[in-house]
C-alpha cells in the first residue's frame, strides 16, 4: 500500500501555486484537485478542508523557515553578523522558491493568530537575536520589537515590491543594500 506522500506533495505544490496566483479565497478545492491531477476525494483524504490545507502549509513552512534562519544565525559571530546572515538567507530563500515565500508573505495575516507560543517563528527569532545583541552591547539599546519591525520591514516590503512588479531585480541582488540599511537601523542611537 502506498503512503500517499507523492499525492500529498502534488496537492501542496498545486495549492501553493494557486493560492499565490488566484488568492486563497478565489481558489477552490476543485481547482487544487485539478491542478494536482487528483480526485477531490483524494484531496480530502489528506486535508479535511481548504482552511486546514492553508494552515498546514503556512505553519509547516513558517516554522521550517525559522529553523533555517536559526541555523544561519548560529553560524555567524556577533549580533550584526547574525542579523545580516538571516536577512541574506531570506533573500536567497525568496529567490529559490518565490512561490512559497510569496505564499507565506501573503497569507500570514490570516494565519499568525493561530501560532502557538511554543512554535518557533522567524519574527521571534529575529527579535531574540536583536534583544541578545542589545543586551551584549553589540547594537544600540532600544525596543527589540520596534527594531525587529524595522528590519523585517526593509526585507518584506522589498519582497512585496518585487511580487507586485514595482522592483524588477532579484531580491538576493538587493541583499547587500538591505543589509546596509539594516546595519544603519541597528546603529541608530549609538551616537
């Protein structure tokens, strides 16, 4: 008996592509089943509803992104280097799977409230690295939440502009400028 992994992966990839292309609300279970080349019943054997599919995709990949970024920051020395490594990593990840990154970015507002406190997230990881760097005196003291918001704003707004065609260069090509701006944010208030 097959375990259904291939079918599940086809369903998930088709759903990601449709959610990005059409939006979650405009994508039907029938659309996903047709794109994945499976019967609707097969889709329901893996996911009870479209909402469960969206949540499963979001939570799995959002937590995996945090784990990837955590590994990157652990390989860097010092707060600024850790933050730069995570920002650069996000830029590379955006370009390596733009559909997935776009999905995470576009559906986050409907899904973030479902995260549990024990789930490791990219936002919490950035905040924790910022707070630790502030505590060690590696960056200017301040509000870690606000600094995290500013850092992620540099990254995510740039990605959003690419998604909507306002910026036509790859995000990984913009990484040096994003990191430079981030370092300026981190140094703000030091003078």
